[in-house]
C-alpha cells in the first residue's frame, strides 16, 4: 500500500487539469511520522510568509492551527489509548493495573476543499472559484478582504492575513497547488511526503484506496479507525479527506460540518417578515396617530 | 527548612497543585506527563474561525439600520403629508446610508481600494453580496429622493417641473424605503448565515432584532432632532415592545454550551445591557412620557447590542465546545 516509489501517484506527472479530473488528498495518520516536510514544502513553494514563532507546549505542535499563512498543519495528538495491536509498556506511572496505554498520532491537516464550499458561496467578489479539478481556489488579486469567508468556513480554515505580513488584508488558504497542477505537477506537500501519508490522486481512486486501508487497519487491531469525509452532511464530501483514529473532535474536526447557506431560508424569511412588519407599523403609526 | 518568603510559598502552591491535579499547567509546561486530554477538542483550539471584523462593522449595522428605516418613516410621512418630517428623515437616510455606512464598510475591508470588486458579481446565496447591492441601490434611491424633495420643498422650479419633481421624490423615497427595510434587516441574515454557533442558532431572531432596532433608532433620532409627533412615539413604543419580547425570547431560547457566549462572558453582558436599554427601559421611560430619555436609552441600547453581537461571534467562534454542541441542533 505504501512506498510505491516512482509508481506512486505522488511522483507522477498528470493531466488532471486538462482532463477535468476530480482530484483529492487522502491523508493517513497511521503512516505519518510527524516530520512536517509538508508544512515546509507548502511554505517554500507558495512563498507563504512566516507568521511568528511561538512555543505552544502542545506536544510537538508549535504551528497551532491552519490560517492565512499556514496551509498545512501537522497535528500531534497524545491519547491514553492503545494504537492497534502495539505492545503496551508497564511502568509505575500508569493506572492501577500498572498499564499505561498511550498513543501519539500525527495528522497533516489542510483545507478540505468541500464539495459544497462555505467560503466559495459567501465570497461577494467572486474571488473564490472552483477549479477544473474540483478544488477551491482564492484569486488573490480579486479578494478585497471583506472577511465573510472566514466566518463561513465550517472547518475554520480560511483566514484574513493581518498586517504587517506581505499581501496583508486578503483571505488565504491552501490552493491545492493549482499552479503546479496546471503544469502537470503534484502538490508540493504530497510530493515531499516521505511515507505517503499524504496521497494525491484521482478522488474516486483515493476513496477506494482509503476504505481498503480502513479495513486493513481494523484487521490489525485499530478498532477506532474511520474515514473523515462528511458525505452525509450539507458539505456533501470533501476533496481532502482523512483517515482518523478515534473521534473527529480530538482532531479539532467538526463531526457534522454544515455549509452555512442551509440557514439562508429561515434567516431571509425572518428578514422579509420584519421588513413587512416595519412598513405596516409605520403606516399604522401615521394613520392613527397623526 | 521552609520559610514564609513569597518565592517559597509559590513553590508550595505548585507542589499543592501537582499533588491535587497530577499536573501543573502554565505556558510551555502544558502537556508532558500530564493526564490526557484535558482541553476540549484539539488542545482547546478554535474549530471555526472567529470573525476578523472590527468596530466599523457593528457601527455600520447601527447606521445602516437607522438609514434604511428612516426612508420607511419618510415614505409614511409623505403619504400622510408631513413634508417637514419626510425631509429630515431623508437627510438622515442619505447621510447615514449613502455616506457613513459605505465609509464604515470600506474601512473594514482588508483591502479598501478594491471595494468596487463587491459589484463584480451578483450572488443571491451570499448575504455579503446581497448587502453590497442593497446598500448601493439604497444610496442610488435615497440621494436623488432627498434632492427631489428638497427642490420641491423650496419651490425652485416653476409649474410642471415642480410637479414632476414631486412625483420623482415620491418614487425615489418609496424605492429607498423598500431597499431600506432590506438594508436594516439583511445584517441579521449576514451574521445568522455563518458557521459561528451563537449566530446561526439565532438566525431567526437576528433580522427581527436588527430591523426593529433600526426602526426604533430612526424614530428616536428624528424625535431628538425635534420632531415630537404621536406617530414617532407610537413607533418608539412598537420597537421597544418588540425588543422587550426579543429579550425574553433570548433568555428562554437557550442552547446550553452551544450559545453560551450570549449568556456568559463580557459578550453576554453587552447583549443584556443593550437589550434592557432598548427594550424594557425605553418602554417604561416612554410610558412615563420621558420621550427624549426613552430615545437616548433606545439608541444606546441598539448600539451596544450591535457591538454585543459581534463580541458574541468572537467568543463563540473561539469556543470549540460550542461548535461541537451546536451540531446537535
């Protein structure tokens, strides 16, 4: 499954943009080694500015969260659970029976490139568009920094870049390396991933590969392995989907993400009702109290 | 040997905390060796992004509400032949709606020089796009309406031309009123249709609140400008009564952790203070005939609650538990 070398879709040239093929990322934490090569490659290729160096104290994660200047983010989870059929050490610091199940999970988080994207729907300038490969792309020269996409993303991915960083004021997020894809190249993060924890490829291939991987892991004792791909909610699936161990909440992923436009009907109904009530109240006021 | 010096006491405190909680928290010493997990979600990180909007946005909600509803009052005044009131109301609508509101909205953009990009596309599924078009349409009706009504009032042109101006004034003011009701209410849709739990859970209440606060504020400003009329007093009563009802709605319609930003924190206090000022307090003051005080109370309340709702968004968006809890609703 892993280590396909030069045969891997991560290392091959492709024509997905020209052929309008839906692409995706499948990210698998069980083979991630937490090297952060994806973070570095992303920053270097896309010339994303550094946004400060802070000591978080949260395991090996000093990146924090996705944002305007962080388009890949490796999560470091420390959980008191066993990882697959691994041997559990026993030592004096454990629970009553002397065992101390512990697992360290790494997962490279990224913009999900939703099938129904909240940011894209919210954008009033038409800056955010859907590309030929089904990914969501922000045209920086069009964005005027209104900030509405920021509160419309159910995953908290896109953000407005603050002063004094370069190109401040605009909204930024993962581009899915659209520029590289147009030239037949693989996104920078997938290209550098040494264990193919991040796999780039055709969306349908990846979905098949992912469900096979989940089965394989379950056979190996990873009982809580599952896919995070909200196909059943109004987001209708994501192009960058994940295999996760345990509950999505622990990864800061919403269990049931919804695109905010599902609230449009009730909100506008209320607005129109208020508009009509205000007109009636005003007419009554002048008719009876003049 | 122990001493009572502050530094020794601090060490005793740390030992106490370590003994009781089996971990000592602090910057940089948060995880290693501690029981896991102690914070909700991923190290307590926000799941959705809180709004980046600053003070200009709540102030815009306030000025847009006044502007839009002023045009509604101006229309009523024209129909029932209160031309002086209609003129003041249209000045208010034009200054607040065609100057103040666009300036505030542009100031809040990350790239103000690109504000015209708002009019590149028309997206009915984006409340921000609709708002930009509503504000533009409102300004394009309110300003000509004001010019026509003023020219007519001063009888600048003779005979037929004056009659034409009268008709034009009517058309522009009525059109401004229609766009005005949308200008005052769409802001509730704008923040109600987002991923912020405390906002989208109250998407029905928000347009009612923003629109009615706009109507009451417009009436209050006109009263403070010297138009003491029973009609405006009635609108003051109406708005304060609706706001009182909304205060009750908000305190009954609780969603536990999902919208705790409304009931806890400083943001919750802002909402409550605002709603009391423009709800029950304005109502009582008006019942006692203290019209100027009631008007001032309503205006301050309407302004404070707009800031409160943005503050609620910042608190609620940064709260991972609110996002997880809201998915049940």
